[in-house]
């Protein structure tokens, strides 16, 4: 048995069901013997409708003939809370036959098959298969070891679904980014709507729909916090300090600040006194 094939008693993913795969814990579905026809009503009596008497099985069926899986799940939870009352547990193989034996007349084979197909194909059930070591019966007791083959098949299906989910999220993110860019371009353009549509290759209806969705997505985004961590231009060291401090030659900054203490050359006037320095004799 290939590891990629869902194990017997398990059901493939509801996203891509295999119509040829057997239903979970399927049993013989041969039609039962025909029921005797009801006696004809006497003259003056109204005929009795076939659905006037409700049975547990008919209560779980919808008006259009489809199975109400939620109703079946609620009834199973009521009858067997140890197995169906809490988190998903790996079911005992052929558990459908046990249910019909323990609760005769409560469910039809079609109802149980529809419920088990959805239950064993759920992500929660597949996760339980990868973590458990045994299967469980209707009383919540261990009922058989869970094989590595079934466990590996569940893990492969989870990996496949995770890949589909990640690809879908990436596509959605890319679409949001493209719509946001389209909205920015439209708010800045000086083109007419017709020319803008021709530039983007969109019809007016498609453009309106994309812009509407982009505005809705923009409104759902949380506000961006203001950034106060940027230092002012020029740095904090110079801002607010007295003029000249922090520069070479400023007050107390070394030799250039002591320019007045250096000896002047002989015959050289003091800078700034208006006199030119005398030339030395040749």
C-alpha cells in the first residue's frame, strides 16, 4: 500500500476527494428487503403522510435528501461522548459497524458514511493521527495500534494542505500589494481615467472595483507609529552647544585656541592693527 494513499478507514482530503476511494468504515450497502406496502385508507379517511412519524434517522436528513452531517455529529456526541465529545481521536477500524450495533436504528448507512468521510478528512483528525499511537473505540478505550503507514499518509496530506495554504496566502499578499500600488498611482496621476485605464490595461469597471477593494484594505490596516528615533540633522553633539565648542580651534580646544600666547616675529605687527609688517633689510 503506497504511503500517499489514504489508509482503509480513513478518507482523503475534502479538497480533492477521490470518487473511487471507499468510504470510511464502509459496510455492505446492498438494498434491504422491500417493506410491505401500507394498507389503503378506508373511504372518507385522509391518507397518512409518509413523513408524519419522525425517526432519529429521518431527523438527520435534509429536505432535499442530503445528509445533515452536523445533526449526525451532535447525536454521536450525545451517544458516545468518550469518543466524539472532546478533541479528535483516531477511530477504531470498522467503527461504523460498532455504531450500528450499539445504536440500532439511530443512523442509516449513508448518514454514518457521510459523517465519517468528513470527520476523518478534517485537519484536526489528521493531526491526531500523526501524534497518536493507538486507535480508540466508542468508549474512548485503546482499540488497536496505529500503523506507521497510516501515520505517514496523514503527515503527507497535512504537508500537501500546508503547501496549498501558503501558496494561497502568498497570492493574496501579492494581490494586495498590486492593488495598493494601483491606488497610489491613481492618486498621483494627471491622466484622465480613460487614459489611465488604457495605461494599466483595465476597463473602467475593473479599475473601479480594484480601487474600491484597495481602499477597503487600506482602511483595515493598523496606523503606522511615528518614528521618533531619528536624530536631528547635524547630530545631537553640536545642537544646543555654545558656538565654537566642538570645533578645532574653539575655546579650550588646543593650540589654535592659544594663538594669542605664541611669540610674534620681530618686526611683525600685530594682526589687525592696521599696519603692514616691515620688510627686513636686504
